[in-house]
């Protein structure tokens, strides 16, 4: 059996990207990670704020952004530009040799425009493939890829893509070469039995418990797609998935949620 090296894949939520204090904490805890690592980041509220400043009204359905051409221009500027480079600069200051990317760079992540069913999300991408060789070359060269959630279709079209899904797809693809641990970091300490009580952390959750909690209405609405995606990643080869605040990156004894099959 080949002894694979460990790879840490970290998705940080837009709620962290929005606040300098939380970002600074993320930089500190991420610095403690040894071995190869990849970051995927969300967009936060900056894109919506800029849209409004430009006279556009942001449109979301079930928490997902509807992306017309004007919106795509804004989210590309914010996600792949301002926020991505802010993260790269912050991590460089901590001694992490990071490189900021979108899915179009190096043909890293290819996607297709989501088919219209009950909702037309516009220029939103569903992922087709991840360029494992390209990403592995960066890791082997000691670099930390930092991905914004902008992908492309191979025909010149950029696409807005869900960051949680992007993180899971990259983690699954890289599991062919590495033992992958996937971290979803946000401002809650994990999956909670009571969304209003941060002490009610569910430290381990399997599919059966997850189903029970959903039926009982205990899963906060915004957590459902994140957990669905996370369980899919476990099914497809990712070793472990953890959810919690950024301090779990440097100390896995801190109480958080670990997913198990």
C-alpha cells in the first residue's frame, strides 16, 4: 500500500473574509498547518455592497446568488481580485508562499453553466473536473493555492461557483494523490443542536444522525447544503471532514464537529 502524504484543504466562509479581525485569526491558525495545503474562500458581503453602489439589486434564491452578466463582472472583481489578493498578501506576511487563483488559471477547475430547472441561476457553474496535475505541481513546489470560487467552461466563459462545493470537489480530486482532510471554517463552533446556543456542539455526526436532526428541524437552513456536500466528499474518498471556527486548524482538540460515515 502506498503511504500517501496528508493534504489539508480549508474552506473559509465569507463571514470570515468580511472582518479583518477574523481574517487575522485565520492567518495565525493557518500558519500552524504543516505539510501541503489548499484554501478555498467565499465572497462575503463585499460583492453585494459593490453591486448596490453600482446601482444593481443583488438577487438571491434560497441563499444562492443569481448571476447575470453584470453580476458576474462584480463577483469576479471582488472574489478573484480584491478578496483573493487580500488573502494572499495576508498569508505571505505570515510566511506562507501563497498563489491566488481562479478556476480558469492553469485550467484548474472546468465547469458548465447550470441547467435551468425551477430557477434560472444564470452564469453559475457546476463543476466537471479538477486539474489534479496542475494543482499538485504547485503543492510540490511548496506553494499554497488560494482559490476564489470563479470557474470557467473552457470556451471563454467565466462562471460563479459555490465555494463549499468547490472545496469538496477539489478535496475529492486530490484524494487520488493524498490523504485529504477537509475543513469548513466559519463563525460557529460546529453543527449545533440549538442554533442559538454555541455550547450545544454535535462533536460527531453521521448520516443517520444528520437525517434525524434535519427531520427534527435542528439543522440551520444555511448548513444543509454545506453538510450535504461534505458527506458527498466523505463518500468519494476524503478521509475526514471537520466543521468549526478557525482555531481548529492549529488545535484539533478544540471542540468542533467531525463528520463520519
